[in-house]
C-alpha cells in the first residue's frame, strides 16, 4: 500500500496538498471528486444567463414555428427592454451573422447557444445592428456581443422577441428553462 505525497497523481489527476485542503474546506472530498471524474457521474449544473434585460417567456410564445416548435433547439425567449445583448455564457463565438441579428457561441460547458434578435430581422440586412465580436473570438459571460436599435427595428415592422436556444439539447437531458420573470443581463434563464 502506498501513501500519496504532496503533488502525486490519482488517476492521472494531480492535486497539491493545498488544493486538496481547499476542496476539503469547501466540503468536497478530493477522492470522491477524482473517482467521479474517472468513472462518470452527474455533471454539476451549469447556467445560461440572460443576454439582455426584459421579460422571459416560453418559446411557445414566439410567433415563428421554427422557434415555437423547438425545431432548432429548446430554450426560452426574452422580450428585450434594451438594445445591448451580452454573452449568455463564456466560450467561443462560432458564428456571428454578417447581418448582426444573431450569434452562436460554443460554451466552455459544451452548450451550443444561439441568441437570435427578433423575428425575420435577417431581412434588415444588418440595418440597426452593430456586432462587437466576430467569429472565433473568445468571450466571457456578460461581454457585449451586439447592440440593436430596438425602436428602429420595431418601427420597421419587426418583432424584437429574442429566442435563446440550446442547439445541442440532447446533450443536456436535465435542462430546465426559467420563464415568467423579469431579468437583467447575467440573470440565469436556463439551467443545464
């Protein structure tokens, strides 16, 4: 039988005594966490945050069948009260549409999230949208992604409701959508 000394590995995962003690103080057993990582186990819940201030509603209230019927993925929609749209999680921008009306981010937690500002707003061809990031950029939750002139978009006859979708929904079978509340950026709207 061998006793591990400071800095040795368990299952290829190295922890110093300081790290082990810090986790122990947080109420986490290092051995339990190591075994859980080695043999699987339920992942800790992650959150997708609201990209904008507004009212969160179920996707069924979106007047577009692709969103309402969850064809593109499950999620929620936000009726925005302002025009600054922020990263709902940390990760990489995988698609920034040239028109600035939508962005896709692959989160560090594995979630593939789309923020789609308005319905049929692609028809505006970028008018009233300013993108602040580009494809390939690394973003942190809360970073400014897009600004949109909501008044001008509404005046042009478009609904500004903003679906926030998890495109790889099957990877998150325990996903919970939080609706029926007022939010500001960084408030949780989806638990994965």
